[in-house]
C-alpha cells in the first residue's frame, strides 16, 4: 500500500479563490481525519469521519470550510472563499477503527496570497 | 480536562549527547501515549507507543504514572534525529488524539 495519498502537495492561490484538497486513505481503514498544522497553533483536528460519515466537524474553523467523504477511498476538504489566514499545511490521516495509531499523508501546503 | 504538555518548543543538543524530550499529561484514567515524529517536509509518523515498550531508532519512552510523564529519551543523539516530535494521548473515551504542541529537536554536528 502506498500509504495515505494527498493532493496537491503544494497549492498557491489568491484570496477569494476556491481550494480543494484531496485524500485517499489506506485501504481497509475506516477512520479518516483532516488536520491543519501551523507554527502558531500546532496540529488542529478539523473533522473526523468514521465509515464515511462525518462524526465531528467542530474543529472546522467556519462555514468557508467543508469536507466530504463520498466513499471509503476518497475525501475532500474544500475552502471557499480562501483567505490568507488559511495558509497552513493540511494533513489527512487514516486509521483502522478508532486507534491512536494514525497514518498520515504527506500533507498539502496551502499558501493563500 | 485532558491535556498534553511539551514544555520545550525547541531543543538543541550536540551530536553524541543524550537527548530527553519532555511530555507531561493530565488524565484521570489509564492513558495510552504515543510519540510521533515529523522529519523535515515529511509526513508525521508514529515513532513509538508506550504499550509496546520497544526502542525505535534508539529512542525509548517510559510511562511514569506518578509524575504523569512520558519523556522520550535517546542516549546518543545523531544528526538524523533532527525533527519535530509530538507527544499524543489517546484517552479511549474520545476518537481523537490529544496532541502536545511539539518540540523541534536540532542536533548540532
């Protein structure tokens, strides 16, 4: 297995544009997490899916952020409209059941100008 | 409330010197604790978990329930150990890990 796959690796966009980040979890994992990493705030959990169902999205900063998981092998995180303060590295992680052992993707580094 | 504290944002030691990255937690039950490592521009990955009681890349961590600590140690640091290290707690009543703020470890040649 190639591990958790995220795309794009890097995204530079202008304020106001829509950004879509993608994630393919490890096959067989049924828990998926989206995290945001910044220097100031460290790792923040944005949303958690279990069996493709969003369980908790209380970490999503505001309505500009949305996430979907249409099937077990794909999830998206969308920001619309994007703002400079959204600049961060966004990580997707998956695990089998609810486990402390998370498998992370390589992250999507977002820069909003 | 459950919390994980990593008091040092940055730790710099010379190659060959011992390393100790501190992690303290607050949790009333029996926690499960982890150390994750993130090398430069790479993905976060699990380094070790306390229940396995193993040594990975020369690192060990012992859970001290009396001091509520889970410090990460290595007797002789190597340059390739330079990375960001995160301590995390799985409290079993929640689905998410509780993360420390991370410690950046720099090994000087």
